[in-house]
C-alpha cells in the first residue's frame, strides 16, 4: 500500500475508535442519569372552618296573598330573633331567593284539587365568620318549628339542611406544608440510598402535588363542607438522582 493509502487507513481507524469512545461514554452518562429513585412525601394539617353559610328556606301558604306575605314576615322576624338568641347577628340573614306561586294561574291544576291558592317560598342565607355558633344554632332549629316557622328542604345550590363550613386559610399554610412534604420525601430517598449503597444527589424532577381539604372524620358519606374540623393534605412526588 502506498504511503497515502496507509495514512488514509490510519485516519479511518482513528476516527472509528474516537467515535466508539464517544458513543460508549455517552451511554455511560445516560446510564448514570437514569439512576434515580422516585419518592413521595406527605404533609397533613388539622384545621377548623373559619366561615359558615347556612340557608334557611321558608314556605308559607294561604288563600289570601296579603295574609301569606304577613305570615312570611312573621317567620322572618322569628328567625332573626332566634339568631340573636344564639349569639349571631340578625342582620346576617339575607334574602337570596323569593318566589310566589298562584295555584289559580296553573292551567294544569284540577278545580277540585286541595290546597291554598298562594304559596310563597323564600330563602334566607346566614353568613358568619363564627362557624361554631352556626353549628350550635343548627342543633336548636327545632325552636323555630315550635314557633310555627315552616322550613322546607331541597332545591337550589345549597345544602338541603344544616350549614356549609369553609376553610379559607389554605394559602397561609401552603409554604410550610410543601417544605414538610419535601423533607419527608428526602428522608425516604436517603433511606433507599442507604439500603442500595448509594448517595442521594440532586433533584431530577419534582411534582408539588395538589392540596386537598378532606373531612377530618372520614365516615361513609361524610362531606368535608359539613364538618367544622378538616384535614388539609398534600403529597409531593420527587425524583432524586442516585450517586455511587
């Protein structure tokens, strides 16, 4: 082989060797980057509702519209008095819905059908930043029934009975809970690393997770907004690189 041919062959061999080294080194780096562990960290807090909304649906019926309206006003006055007796602001009860039904205007109603001509429905919504007082008042709602107040249930977007209890302080506790969940995830990664003879490296990927507000007492059919006490929960999922 002439000198030029030998030089070309040497260059080709060197190129193949260099390419092989680069490819092999790249695979080694890729394998190293694949050494990671996925762990989850959980943080929970028990909190109490700081806002309550209590709908009270009234229904009165009479053959005379003026009488029906007067009966409704008496019921509203009794509710406001009831709220005051239980430490709640009577003015906090605000009208959210009102309707009047005239049976004579119903073309499908039988002439001989029983019942009053006029039916008035009204919903009063009590809003309070003292949920404990609302909870106590709902347990005494029988006092209103004894006073002749007719309460109905169902319909609308509100709960059919009782109060709705809301926790609005989530933003204030988020940073601390995220830090706690991350720390617990790190503990899990370090335990795995010890068991596998590795060391925990940098974070490869992290998912903060979604905050959930759950009922503290997780009974069958229990909803979070029906309980004063709640559990706030977040689960963080983190990938940690493992080093030799």
